[in-house]
C-alpha cells in the first residue's frame, strides 16, 4: 500500500502527521488521511515536486510487481492532488504526473490504459496558473491515436480502448489549443495522426443504431469520434482549418471513400457548420 508518505517527504515537519497510511489496498484511499496530505501539499507547495517524485517511484514499483490495486490508489491520490493544488509549483508535480500516465498507457492492461486516459482528461480540464510552455505531448498524441485503431477481438475491450483514445485526443486538444504559447497542436505531425483516427472511427458502415435515443449509442466510437471531430474543428481558427482538411482529404483518398460520397459529404457538412 501507499504508506508513510509524509514521513518520507517531510521528515522535518513536526507539525504534520508522520508515519500514517493514506491508502488501504482493499478499501482504496482513506479519506481522512488523504485530506491531511492534500492540506499539507497545499500549505507547502514547494514540496509538490517531492510528493510527485515519491508517488512516481511507488507507482513504478507497484506496476513491476503487478500490484494493480495499489496502482489505482496511486492515481486516485494523484488526481485529487492535481485538482486541489493550483499553484506556481504545480508544474514540477505535473512532470511526475505525466510520466506516470505514460507508464500506464504503455501497459498492455486495457484497464490501466483507460485509467491513465481518465487521469489525463482530468488534467486537461485544469487551467494552470503558470502553464509549462516547454511541455511536449507528442507521445500522448501518438498513443491515443493508436488506441483509436485498436483491433482486439474482444468487442467490449476494443470499444473501451477506442473510446479512451478518442477522449485522450480531445483532452490533448483542450489542453493545448487555447494558448498560443503551448505546443502547436495544428502542426501536421499531430494532425496527420489525429484526424485520420477520428475519421476511421466515424466511418463504420456496419454500425446500426438499434435505438437512436439509446444512451448506449452515445458511448459508441462512431458517435464519440464525431463529437471529438466537431470539437476539433470548432476550435480551429480560419488559418488552421487547412490543417484539418489536408489529412482528411488524404484519408478519403487512401480509403477510397469518395464513391459513394455519403460519408465525405457528411464530414464536409460538419466542417462547414463548425467553422461558421
């Protein structure tokens, strides 16, 4: 379990609780102890990097030893700290956080990949006081795009991973597109992976909705990819829309989608409507 975190991070702080466990493997996070750790982190923001480094090492060991329950606990703790601690020191903590998310995404376990994506999406929705302009998202664009093409035989697992990939791509866009000083997500190196991944999931001739009002359909990659595609186009400025159009046209050519033209026409309608 995640034990004695304060004792390791802040042994010289007599006013803080030491030698306590903020997690129990069978019960998840212990709320009272997690609250203490959160309060300590918020009161001593300069320690966030050491907290992150410790949790990163702990998660790495638990992954190697296949202590999956502890991995979930670690990410839960990280998510709560990330949301609670809006400070100038958050950048140092985020670096450890993103390394842990990357480790989980590199795992072969679908549940860990989904867990990592959920944490990344939570991070993407946080407005940082001082965002890091040297931070790169190349790995996440590549990995989430690859997840969108998951071809596992198990239909449920395939759908779960594809949906995670789609949500991950949406998270990358939300995190980067609103700030001109962030990584330029509209560069072809990113769009050439993202746009085909979205169109690949949008175009599924075999998908037949049983009930158009069914909430289950909203969780299908066909629907989710269209939502993400609309979101992407809506966020594109007039000068950036060509970054979406070029890989889209190449995708239509490569997959011979011009005839019949129903899908291509649908995509152009989405683009035209979204850029109005």
